[in-house]
C-alpha cells in the first residue's frame, strides 16, 4: 500500500560551496551510492545533478551544484550561473552550504556566503574536511566571526570521507527540515539523470584520474549513441579536447591510455547499468570549446532559463 501524500514529508535541498569543498562526496555518502563523480580536481561537477534520498514517509531531493567560482572561460560563467540560479530561483527549500575547513577564507568564500545569505531560504552549514584541518573549532570560530549572518543556522562538522558518520550527522539535522509534501520521484529512483548523462560522467572521471595539468579541465565527453539491449548496453562516445597535444595525452603511446580509460569506464557503466557494456571512445579536437556557447548548449552544459 502506497503512503498517502498527506502523510509524506519532502523537500528540495541544494548542495553549494566553493569548488572541491566536498559537496559530491557528501551526496554520495547520503545516498550510499557513487552517483556524483568525485576527483581531486576542482570543479569536477559541471551540471546540476539530482539525487533522491528516501526514508519511511520522507523524500529529500538533493541538487548537487557546480562549485561557485569565477573563471576565465564561458564554461566557468555557465557553471557559476547554474549554481547561483539553483539558490535563488525559489525551487529550493533548504541550502546546504558546504564549507571546506582545510582552506582559508577569502574573496571566493565571501562571494559564496553572500549568495547563500541572500537566498532567503533555510540554511544548514556543513563544515567539511575536519580531518584535514588541525584546528577545526578555531576555523569554525573564524567563519562565525567573518559571516555573522549564519550565527543562528544549524551547523555540523564532518569529514565526508567518513561516509557513515557524515551521513548520520547530516541526516539528523536535515530530516526535520522537510515539511509536508508529495513524493516527487518514485521511491526506487536514485536520480532523474539518464544513463547517457551518467555514462559521460563516468568516462570523464576516468580521464581526469588518468591525465594531468590542463587536460582534465579541457575535456568534454559527448555520448554519440547509447543503445540498450536486454543484457548489453552499447555506447559510442566522443571525447572532446581543445588541442592536438591534449589529444595525444588522452590517447597515450600506441593508444595505451585511451584503451585503459575505455576499459575502466566500461566496467563502471556495466556496474551502474546492471548489464554488460561495450564502450567505444573517439578523441576529437574541438578548439576553444570552453568558450563556445553554442557547443556548451549542444552538450547540455548550458541550459535556457
């Protein structure tokens, strides 16, 4: 028997913060699934990703947003606008402001704090990376002094790398903030993202892990085709880079690196899909794609509104 809407509580939560503050790691800990790709490279998240948490009588839809950072390319502007719009468009009930305790506060944190404070929504402060900060309480006190607007907001200190503890601490604060509302997604759904999007992200994660310097930021993965058969998923992907030098790095000596990337991503996709996967990757040079607004729209990175 389905739970009636009148008995349900639900809410939309946005995860926001500076790049590499641990938003995606926290989301994965809450969902107990590696939904959002996590790497050591800042600004890995490029598009809002929804993750759905279900408990008896409760549904929370989390929106993992790109790190708030002003950069040199149109891509950075698009990502910043996407995250900022998520806070301000009225669709979010609670903003989860993830603060990296391991890094000093400065102009970038000031900008994020200003956006969150001006959103007019409930806010939870998640002080993350406590394990990487020698004096987390002192850093918290510094945050409170610098941003007094958040002094009365609920706050927790976690290390998202300790997934179980972070999950328990966060949910103890988050769950009571959900009010009466409908179930927005079927209870068995983990996300509203389709396999094309998730496959592209898994491929990009493997590229980021395998390359260095400017290559991770200059890579965009396009799924040319995704065909689902009963027990086999066939995927054809284009890996866009900006220079011939970057193409050579991704391909590797005699194609060794692209084969490794392809094999690793193929296993990742198969695990997520629950079926065998066959992945073919092709590397293309698309000069200055990060500043090509038409390309960004075609890739679904920039969306209307």
